[in-house]
């Protein structure tokens, strides 16, 4: 996409520039701000009941997001806390309530 989509490449390069500036800004290194990113999980299945076959249960999805957050916040291992947590989206694009799972 970088090669063929100038809009995408501009957004990507601007994002990398912003990240680089933040990493080099000594004031931000002491900032304990946590950024929350809402996510939507799309489950593709063959019509099975929720929790069987490819139609994985909600609890498996929520556990996966918790595991993802443990890694990004460095709650396990010897890395760096990136100050980013993912959470399930609570509203859809139309403002309706959702649990963040689309089947």
C-alpha cells in the first residue's frame, strides 16, 4: 500500500514521525498516560452455536484481549510498558450499544 496509495503512505509516515517525536520528548517519557483503543472482533463461522466450532465464545475473545493487554503493558516478561490498552468497543458506528463482537 505504501507504494500505490499516497494517502495511506502519507498517514503512515506522519504516524511514524509522531511516534518518533514522542519517543524523543523527555517530558513524555515520565508521563503515565494510558491510551485506550476500542476494538471490534469479527468472528467468521459456519453457523455453529456460539462456543462451538469456529464460532468461539465471548469469553475466549475477552481472554485474548486481556492477554494482548498484558503484553502491551508488559505485565508479563521483561519489556517496556507501551501505555496502550485495547478494550472492546462499546458503541457501533451508529451509536448503538455493542459488546465489540460481530458474528
